[in-house]
C-alpha cells in the first residue's frame, strides 16, 4: 500500500513501533554484495516466495452488505499479506499492521491487510504460476483474488470502488487512522482501485482457460471496477486542464499517470486474453498516461513521463510504471505511437536517473528525496523490460540489466537489497548508505516482481546479478542556492513542501541589482545549468548569467495545481565550459528566487562491476555528436535517442566512441 504521501513513506525511516504477538518465521541475513558473478545464466531461479508466504494471513470476514466474493459461503477464509514486517534479532521478522494497535480488540488504526498489497501479491503469485506451473502459486493467486474482490463495493453510488483496509479478523475499515484520501476509502477513485483492476485483469487472463467459472467471476468484477473508472474518470476523456501553465489530461485516476498505468497493465492483460470490453478503457487511460510525457533530452525532466497531472515539478520512482504500461498498450492495442513517450523516458530520463544515483524516491524538481525503495527500482525494471519485449531493441535490455543490479548491490551503498536465498527484500536504502532492514509486503512484492522478470529473461538476469558495486558515477548534480560563495541577496528558509514540489533547502532571493556567485569546479565535459526558480502567477524576473545568457521567467497560472506558485527548472541558453569554475548571476528586473542549480554534464557515466563482470553506461545530452572514452574492454553498443542500435564493436583496453545527441552507449564484459 503506497498512496501518495501516505504513512507508508514514514516507515522507510525506521520500524513501526508496535507489534502483534505472532511468531516470526526465520529469514537469514542478506548475503554481502560481493557474491560470485553470474555466468551465462543464473544457476537457479531468483524468485523465492518464502518471505511473501510468511507474510500471508487468513482473515475470515463475517460478511457485510455490499461486500462478498467468489464462493464465500463454501470457502469463508480469505488470504492476504500483512502490511509490514519489522526485523527482529536472528534474521527473523514480525508481522505488523498499519496505525496504532488496540490491544483489547486486536484491531489496528488502519488494519492488518490492505487492498494495495493484496492486489500486487496476487500479481506475484499469478506470474509465478504462469511462468513455472507451480500449483501452490496457483492456489494462492486464487485465494488472494477472492480477497481482492471482497474489498470491492458491489452496489450503491460507489459501486466498483474499493475499501482499502482490512482488520486481522477480516472486518473492513473504510475510514482508517491515519486518514488516507479518499475517506471513506471507497468513496472515489484511488490507487487501490487502479491496482484492483491490475490484479483482476491479470487474474482473468491467467484463469481464462484454467478455470472458466472463476475467470467469468473475475471478468465481471473487472467490469465492476472498470465501470467505476468509466463513471468517475473516463467521463472526462479528451478534456484537458492546466497545471502551472502546462496542459495536462483531465482523465487520469486521481490525476495520476502512475495509478492509471497500473490499471492499464490489468486492462491490457484482459484484452490480450479476449476481453474486448476492456479495450476502450485501456486505450483512453494509455492516451492520458502518454500525454504526461515532458521535457527534452536536454531540459528537465529529460523526456520523463511525469506521474501527477497537478504538478509539472514532480517525478517519483515509486509507481513509475508509466513506460511499462505504454509499451504493453502499444503492443496489445496495435498502436506503436503509444510507445514513443516510453522510449523517450528510457533513453533520456532513465539514463539520466541511473547516472545521477539511481531510483530516487523523488525529484521535486531537484533530487530532493534520495531514499530508494524496491517499488521504485522495480518500476524502472518493469518499464525497461516491457520496452525490450515490445520493441525488440537490445538498448532496453541493456538498461534493464543495469537497473536491476540495484537489487544485488549495484547501488550507492553496495548493499544487496534482495536475497534469492530467503525472498527478503529490504524496505529502503537511505542517502547515507544505511539500509532499512525491515521487509514489508510492498518491498517483498516488488523485489519478487523484478526476480520474476529476470527469471523470464535469463540474459538480463545474468548481467544484473553479476554487477554488485558502483565503481564510477558522473551525472546530474545539484548546487544549493544558499551555497553561493558570494552574494548580497537574502537567504530564507521556506516550508519545504509546497503542496506540489519541495524546496531542497533554503531559498536565495536576489532583488534587481543583486548578484550571486557559485564555485562550480571544473569538469570533464561541458555542462548544462538549469536554475530552479520559484515564481508566483504573473510575476516576472529577468536575470543575466555571465557568459551563459539571459533568463526570463514569468510565473505560470495556477490551474489545478494545489497551491499558487511554481518551483521549476529553467534551462540557460548556453552551456558552461568544462574549464569554467564559477557561475555568476545578476538580477535585473523583478525578484529572482532560487532553490538551486541543476547541473548536467554533456556526457554522464555509470560503471558497475562484479567478479568478472563490468558494465559502463555513457549518455549524451550534447546538442551534437559528442566524443567520449570507454574503458575496461569488452563489447560496446551505441544507440541513438530512439534506442536504435547504431553499431557494435569489440575492444580491448580503451576505446573512443561518438555518441549521437540524446543517445547512449553500453560497454560490457
């Protein structure tokens, strides 16, 4: 369960303090990242369901009006994963609910189980059953899907919507504490509605031939929730609104391309299995997701598909399966144009993200929240694998192997985040390299979804598991405005969260005639600078950046944005040379309010290594062909900005390559 800005995010900072008296099954500590390198194919499957099996509980709901499921009278006990699992001594875990525990009743302020996690756990077992034929996974998928259906509200004005939380005994909790919106949780569109559609769609596809009666039930329940989306969301199909001056689609689930993408995954799975009634909703949601593509190969957000229509200043890794949904929709709906934004996201933004540090929780718009979690890493893996499958391009398979290495030590801490020996995925990686060693349902599920994708793609798996440390990284960085070496401006400390973006630290305000200078050091290549400027609607500022042009900013109209005022990057017209060590600005008209400076080199670089394995990624944001050097030997593949292979060359030692504008190269050995 991971609603936007929910209490789940707080769990990354540490364990939930309360525990229920359940015995914890043992799970050994994760092995160090310096594991033996993978050979041509992994020696054994990476997917291990043991920890997810441990998380499963067996609620038996009493039955209430508006909530029922398949064969509830005959099979009254359901199946669902506990929300959290806190690490205990000896490598064990204790299952935890959400909110505060009432010892007298055994209820939690939120609940033990939630539809967000139950839906995604169902997807794990469905995919495992489909890939391996495992009978136990089939059974658990069946039981979890029955629980998913029980969360649905079946009648009344909210029919098709979903109650999020369930107590240990199976009682639904529509209004949880802490509160999550909508409240009650089945009173409108939600992330859990989107994920319900995801699970039901994949469930219908899996059971269509195996159990036609159950598949018919799932198809009906898919139609029920699809109907809620058609009623409350797609009734606005084709309408656009503005947010901070940007034209955005009005027909996304909770204004989210992220939520809508997960619904598309379920709808397209159903369409592929013969459910033509889901095709229109799949196409319309996919078009809305595609409309959230933003930026260029050189300007923020570098081609990313943004997640939230209410803010053009926000990207987050968690739930960022927008490219995956677009790639799958392009294939299933026979519309190659839907894949175009996904390709731009992969070649422009994903390469930038990888070389900047990996799947950060949030760029708002600067890299503000640098915690990394499995949900974010897996969302990037799924998107790249889906693009590889849809396009057939080795570009996306190459990037998928590099991204998936995050789970096996290819991250800034060299920490193994998923252990195939136990099925444990840790809950989070902090910016300082410390690891949150809890392992709740969401982390477990997304670690397993990546493992399943790798098991289905052995060549990608071999590369990912063989890369266990980051040995070099040169990419996007951020200079705080208040770190100016000299200024006569005013430094202030605004409230960090604006409602749609986040200040990275302090603000520096320059009034007309005031200036600031930053020490930016030298670099190996020229660099783009993008000042992050706050401006109120209609306010104008004009500033001169010595040697790098004039920047004119006009505050955009608010539109549907939660608050007036926009915190956005603005690209300087001229790059900064590699030899220039200072950057100077003078405000000329209006107040210039700065959060900081995004710095992006013409050539970004990431090197991952393991015992006998090495991958080097270089990416170009230059306006023309850019020359760079690769080292380590092996085979290099050069791709253009569309992910098309331009050339493949074997080399020893070092090699100079020419990168096309917006393109990248991957060298492997």
